[in-house]
């Protein structure tokens, strides 16, 4: 029997950029991502949540882009005045993957159950057909990796 989760990868040195009070207009969102691009900020994960009349966008990136991000934040503050911006460096990114994720109901449930049973909080999640990526507190890195390895036999 093939494994649902075949591999795990991680990134230790990430920054989470949280943008709140983002206007719900596609051109404003395009402007935000254009500014990040113009400042050579290479984005990894993107999550979006609608909150009444605005939205919240959470982005992760490698900390090597910190200087570029600082420049982008200054530009964002000038261009989108009501935008609230916060950064966080306390997270660790984990991605689990496998070709059966897209055809197996409950893959995400199993991953999140493992985290929940071990009181490992996750703060941002993105998925693709074959990958579930999430960020957890750096202090939970070893426990998260160990429990995922035990559950899926990943030989980390």
C-alpha cells in the first residue's frame, strides 16, 4: 500500500508578513504584490481571509529577503495608507506531500489531528493538489517533525 504522505520538507528561517485592513479591490491587491515584486521579495506561501469590508493577507518568505521586505513595507505604507502591517519571525514552515493527497479524503484531517493531539498550534496553511504547508512555532519544530515522522514513516 502506498503512503499518502511520502515526504516532508521544512524551512527554519522564515518571516511571516501579515497585512490587515486590505481593501477588497483586485487592483489594490495587484498593487501590493507588484510592490513586493518590484522590491525583489520572493514570496512563498500566500493566504487570504475576508473580514467584513476588508481582508487579511498572510505571506511567508525566506528571511534572506528582510532588507528587500523593509523597502517594500515603506512603499506599501505610502501606497495603501489604511494597510496595517506586521512581521513575525517566530515560525517554522513544514510541508508534507505525496501524490495520493489529491485523491485521498482525510489527508489534511490526519495531519491536523497529529498536530492537535500534540498541542502544536498552526498559524497559516496553504495547500496544493499534492502538498499541505503550514507554519508552527519554532519551539514546536522538533516535536512536530517527530510526530509526523512517527505517523507517516517518513524517516526524517
